[in-house]
C-alpha cells in the first residue's frame, strides 16, 4: 500500500468515526447519510436545486452555515452518496485539509460513512459476500460496496471505469497501460483474481483477489 493510500485510508476511517460520534449515531446501526448530515449540520442543511444548476450536489455556505445543495430528482441511493460526499468535504474543510486529491478523499470518507466498517462486518456475517445484496442493504452502489470490501478486508482490488481506475486494499502489481489491463483480466483466474462486471453503471468492472 502506497503511503498516500495508507494515509487516505486512515483519514477516511477516523473522519467517519468522528462524524458518527458528533451525530450521536451508532456506526453499527447506520441510518443513512442524510440522517447523519442532519444530525451534524442541522435539520435544514439540505436544499434542493434545479438539475441543470450543479452536477449532482455541492457544499455551499449561507451566512456561515453549511448547506448541501442536491439536484432535484435524485434517487435514494444517489441522495445517500451525495449527502455523504458533501459531509466528507465539510469535515475536511473544518480540519483545514490541504493535502492531495481532496475530492477523492471526500469520496473515501463518504464510503466509510455509508458503510461503516463495524456495520459492514455485521452485515457480511448475516448476509454473506453477495455484492448486490449488501449494496441494497446499505443503499449504495455496487461500485462503492466493492471498494468497501477491499478497504475493510484488505484484499487487493481495482475498480475499472471508462475514465479511471481506483485501487484499494493490499499492494498489487497493477498494470500501467490499457493493453496490460486487458491481459490481466484475461489471465485473472490463473493469477488468483476474480473479475466481475458491475450493473450500477455501464462499462464498470471490478477485479480482486479471491
């Protein structure tokens, strides 16, 4: 695990612990990121805005009060993701974070908020390893759940999308070119890796240690 990967993992987990503590919500029984945000930022922290005005969500300030703007028409899963991401961004701002990739780190905090590690292990013990079942239980995408598997269990994992690759878990000799990625997926079974195509967005694949 690279130093920045290890640092981001620690920051995300600690941030999630801090926010659940501030909200006085038990992370073993999460209620979703919207409830968490209201408990931390106030019951009026959300504002619905026209879909075309922002990509999906944004953190703004109204008379020094943090407000999470949400596009109209988001699904419950999207609301959960967006609320968690903006709450993660707020936490970083409150702690004057000036390190690398703040948006990516906010997304990692969001994943830890949506699927706290203690709740993950309890759900896995009750429901098993089915990615679809667990993602439905937590109200998150299969992509987010696949990354949380790696973060909680430490298994080397890569989430491949049409625009980027995210890696998590134990160190692995990941490829550095599209051709090498295709070759890795072709030989994955022989290398002790499992490949799965996700259904939450077109062209997404997760490859991980068995």
